[in-house]
C-alpha cells in the first residue's frame, strides 16, 4: 500500500509539472492581457511597460521557472483581473464547486446504480424500457441546454427554484456551505441535476451492462442452486462483481465533474472555481488560469490514487499480484 | 417534433412572477466590477459600481449632461486660462462621518495621477492641484485645456484621512504583488454605501442616510442588490421569473419577449458607441490580399466602392433586429462636432460601386482577410458575416477571421491586422477624443488606435490645435474642417451606433444613460 502511494506521488509531481509547462506554452496564444488591463486610452509604451513590470516579456522558460518556484512556496501571484491573491480566490470559491460536485456525484452514483440494477433485472419491463429511452436524453443533450431547460421549467414557469446563484450559505471556519439551509439546497438542486445527469446515465448504462454480463455467469447459477435469496444473489454476489469497472469510471467521472463544472457554473452563475476560470480565460488572467489548471491536475491525480486504493479493498486479487510483483 | 422545437415551445410558455418590494432594487448585468478602488481600473462596470458609492466633482446625469456633484461651480480663473477653479459643496460628509474638504480633492486627484493608477491617462494635462481654502480648489494645466472637466466625470474623490490610515494612499500596485484595503472597502460621499460584497457573486448597497442630495434627487431606492449573471439566457430567465428587477444587457433577440411579458418593459436610447471597419490604406502592399505589389485600399475609389456597397439598413434590420442606428460617420450623435449631414448614411449603390472598382482596376475583384471580434460588441461576428456578403457583391472576397477580444484588440494595437472591426465610445463627448486616437498619425502617444496608416500633416496640426484653442467657436470650426477631410478621404467605413436597451420591471421609472451608466439616485418607483 505504502509503495503504491509513494510511486503515485512521484507520478503526480511529474504530471503537475507537465500540466504547468503545457499551460504556459499555451498562454501566449490566448491573447494579450495588457490590452485588457489598461483602458483604451493607454499608449503602446504603457502596455509594454506594464508587460515588463509583470514579467510577460521574459522568455518562456524564465516565466515557467518563476511560476514553479513561487507555486512551490504556495504563492500563485495576484489575479490580473481582480488583483486579489489567486490562492485566496481559489480558497473562497472552491467550497461552492466541491459541494456542487459532491452532491451531483452522489446523486449520479446512487441513482445510476439503483436504476442500472433495476433495468438489468427487469430487462423487459415497460418501466425499465422507459428509463432506458429517457436516459438517451441525458447522454445526448449538451449540458448548457439541459441547464437552460431546467431553468425555464423550474424557475421561470413554475417559480419553484431560483434560476441563478448560490444563496443561504453559512460560513463555518472559512468554508461556506449551502447544505445547512433550505435556500442553499434550493439553489443547489438545478445545477447539481444539470451537472450529474450525464454521469448518472453513464453509470446506469454501465451497471446495467455489467450486471447482465455477470448474471449469466456460472457462479450466479450455483448461488441460486444453493438456494440463496434472489436479493442476496443480485446485490451480494452480482452487484459486487460489477463494481470494479463502475468505480473506475465513477472515479474518473468525479474528476471531470470537478474539472468541467465550468459550463454548469456559468449557466447558473454558480460562484465556484469553474466560473472563475471562464472569467480568467476571457480576461487572459494568466495567474488564475495556471493555478486552476494545476488544481484540476491535482484533483485528477488524487482521485486516481483513491480509485487505485479502492480496487485493493474490493478485489483482493490485485493486492496479491502487487505483493507477488514486489517480492 | 425536433428537440429544439420542443425547447422553443417550453421557452415560449414563460410566465411572470410578482414584482419586488418598492425599496429594494435587484440589478443584474453580465459583468462585475473589477475592484472597489476607484482609481485602479478605468472600466465601465467598475465605474458604475463606484458611482453609487463615490462621487466626482461633477458627473454626467442620466441624459449625459455634465451636472455638479461635489463641486457646485467651476470656471477658469479670469485672465489665466491655464487654471480651473472649483467651488466645493458645503456640509458634505463621507460615509464614515469625515467632513469633505478641498484637501480630499487635492489628495484624490494626485492619487489618480500616480503611476499605479489606471486613471492617469485622463489627467496628463494636469500640472498641479492646489487647495485655495477649505472649499476651493485650483487645477493648473500644462497650457490651456478648455475640456478639462470632460475628463473629470469618472474621477472619484476619496477621504484623505481614511485612505492614509488604511494604507491606501496610493492605488494598488499590483505588479509589485501588493494587495490593497481600498480594493475591498469603501468610504465615499455617494448616495449609497457598501453593505457587503463577494466578487463575481453579490454586492449589496444601502441608502446613505446623510446624503447631501436629499430633496434634490428621487432617492427612492433604499437597498440595491447587484448580481453579475454572465449567461445571457439565465439573465433573461431571472428577469422573467421576477428574481431581478433591472437588467442592462438583454440580448437583442430576447428583447421582444421581455417587452411583451407582463410586468416588464424595455427602455431604449442611443448608446455612446459607434461600430465601424478600418483598413490599412497607408501600406505599399498588403500581406493578406491577393494583389501583388499594390494596396487596393490605398485607392480612394476602392474605399468609396466599399462604403456604398454596405447595406446599413439591412444590417440594422436583419442582424440587429432594429436595435441600431445606422450612421455615415464614426461619431455618436451626442458628441460635440456631430451634424445630421455627417451622420447621414451613404446611399447603397451597387452599380456605382462596381464601376468604381472597375475604374480603380479591380473589376475582377481581389481577396483580403478581415479581423473581427466575437465577444465585444452587440452581434459583432454576425455584422462581419453580413459585411462579407456585401463585399462579395462587388467582387471583394473577404476571408473572415473572428477571435475573442483578448486576441482581436492586440492585432490593432500591434498593427498586425490590415482590415478590422472596431467600436469606439467617446467618454469626453468631444470629437478631439476620436481624432486623437483614431485619425492622428500614429506617432508618440498620438493615434494609438489608428491602424489605417492614414497620415495627413494638416489634419494632425489641426488636431493638436484643438487642445489649447480656448475660443470655442474657432475650435468647433476646426473640428468641422477635420471631419470634412476625414469623410472626404473615407478613412473608415462607419456601420452604426449601438442602441442601449435597459429592461426593467414596470414599476421602475428610469431613463437610459448614453454611457450605460445607471445612477440609482435618479431612479424612482411608480
């Protein structure tokens, strides 16, 4: 276990350095920040002077080395747009994104697994057929359209839920949470459904396919022959054996939920890091963009590590292989 | 029924929720203020928020006219046109209770002139600021500057004691990695004071109980809740569902729906922003065109052919859904120097355009690349697409290259584009601002946005003469002469002035301000 974590940490550092390098080599194509930062009255000389002062005229390797050096000390610089420290900006916006991602991932996982098992067992039932056809909507409609449709139905037409923003937040030691108030939950519902719908349908279809595969295998027949209850066969034996691929996919999807909350956050004006990133792109806010990309890289690395550790817990064969290879 | 039709049917079924209570105004627009430091950013939305909290000596009211704010009167000192004297308003206090005096004005203008200030470009002519007594301030300029007050309409006054006590005596020097107290805290004299602010999320203001303007302005709003909502569809939904009362930027394609919705109205007015195309007529040879060894734009006949090939009414009707004001000059109508004759649009005449092209030797046409922004002006990319089709009718094959503004504007500033779209607002409401940035030869600090290669020594010297001419009749005559030359030479191809559409609840009575700057002290409820 320890060796896995250590080797993963080494890989993680390498991945993050690479992410920083790739993003730095892209930044010169996204535009000229000085043109946004100074008003239309600024002269070319003033723009050049500003670029000199913030180091944008230095060669790329110098800029990269400076960024990595500062980042190692936890200093991500000041945002070009808001002129606040980037680390503070991320810290104040991260709770919104993480809560949104976790709620929608939990929703996607529970609903996905339950519906997947149901549709696998009652493969020919009319309800299962209907669930399967509606799930096509979830995989085929783009996120922003789902978001706008939900806003129109639930905010404009029915006036049940707010169309934008995150209200009812409570500050607990620097972490703002919207999970403690009714208002907070109300504003969370639509973005969470929008963000999780695709993952839910994906997990449901995966669980269904895996379940149907497993249910055909011999050990299920033997379990039934031993007279085990149908519920025990389905959940204790069949579902457990479908979980390894499901966890892999769900884990990676959690990463993309965090990383690609950008669209959902901008549709619902959800004040998270995704909205912060999209603003940074419009404004060519290089310090914010680079810190955000590093953060997303970090999220993926951590999630992959957790997924690997979960494998060990679920499938002991992997552990014995690791031990075998190590000895 | 295809999916998008189902969606449209659901969208069309929108209904309206009840209105807000009569004192709180919930206001939304696409962007947020960048900082609360009033001198750190020279940007529209940042100024809008600052105008509620802070005040300049004088400002533009809802009709765009300059009216007194913290100064009650101003004039040049008799016999010395280089010194402007301002008489300050008596009995004004800052939100923190400090008295407003001449010392605060001197401090604030000097602060706005510092290296780390973004407002310094508007104060280059200011040589010195002096307090004559507690309620009189002199501003001395380098040479006479008859238009100094036009540059002071967004120049906010801070309290000296408060700024110095909070390490905010200089605007944030962010390049040096400094953070700033004044960027997140305020102490102004304005009609509203800051209650709370979370950047990009929510800013709350409440009425200033000690405001000097009581009885002079409606001051009916007691609380403002400002939320930036970037997504246009969400902004419209929030308005239709009654979650906000006032939206500055509803997209033109949704205006009809908002206006016909119960409880909502749309109020329009011409905006101080003109949209036009520029082309490099000064280069010997263009890099992006198909003509070898010559620059087709250098031929006036080609420029005239292009100018009369633009069907401005069609752009207004089809692309802008009626929400634009076609023009024949690159100047919004409120600007000093505008005449109906200059603003008249050239008749659209394809036959004449084709024969001009043939006369110029381009009867078979040529091809060229057009750079266009796609996130800056109202329907900017769609205007360019329509323009490409119109140029095709006279044989000019235009390759359209649309980019976000962050990439588009540097191509103009760095002179890497040869044919481009640009929009221009005139904060001073005077033609000199247009000439200095767009017409004067590009040399030194002048002509930084003139990427046409146009250079006319006579015009240049007339432009410079405007800066110190104190006889306004002579000055206006010179402005007229410069415009005639610019129109004669067809330096730019004007398209239209943008129209502002403010959408609001029916019980809100509010005029549209031509600079897109709502001053909520003027707002009343019906």
